C-alpha cells in the first residue's frame, strides 16, 4: 500500500492508459476470434467461442483494477488535470487517429470485396472483422508509439553515459 502512495498522478494516468491499450488489444483478439468462429467448422467454432469467453475475462482482469484505482484517485482529487497534459495521453490520441484511418480504409475495402466476391458470410462477420482491424490498428499503433519513445530515451541515456 505504501508503494501506491509514491506514484505521481502522471504515472498513474500513464499506467492506466497502458492498461487500456493492452485491454483494447485483447478486445481486438476477441472480435477476431468471433469473426473466425463464423468461418470455422462447428467443432472448432466451439473452441473459438471458449477462447473468446476467456479473452472477455482477461479484459476485465487487465483493465478493471486500474480503472477503479484511477476513478478513486480522481474522486479524491489526486489526478485532476494530469490526464490531458500527459505524454501517454497524447500517444493515446495519436493511436486513436491511426485506428480511425484504418477503420475507414477497412470499410472501403470490405465494401469493395463484398461487391466483387458476393460472399455468403453473414453481416456480423464483416462487422467483427472491421472491429478487429480497427482495434488492432489502435493497439499496434499505441504500442509502437510508446515503445519507440522508450527505445529512443534509452539510447539517449546510454549516449550520455559515455
């Protein structure tokens, strides 16, 4: 408990946003599994359904505890204003912009593919596919934006040691 008291509001927001990014990646996998479930044979679809259920539980485990901690900190006034000026919040916004772009490209591609191929798959398959691609684009973009900065920072610190 004493460890939590040493966490600054900015660190708490950054940690929360990292967990949300990870949660988005897990939700993306759940939508991908849902789409896959529709094209698999019945015996395999049952396994995909169980995997999707497990991923749903994993999202709750990953995101809910930091969410509660963040909400409680905001109610106490500890995190007021820290979230809008955070570097991590800016990366979160950039990742959302990338995902938005990926969503439109995906929807245009799916529309064209449906017109050309006239597949017999249900509409929910294409919705799940679009959500999978959109959320995956967000998660990958957020991961790359945040780890690219960590790598650059580490290289800069290593160069300063010489």
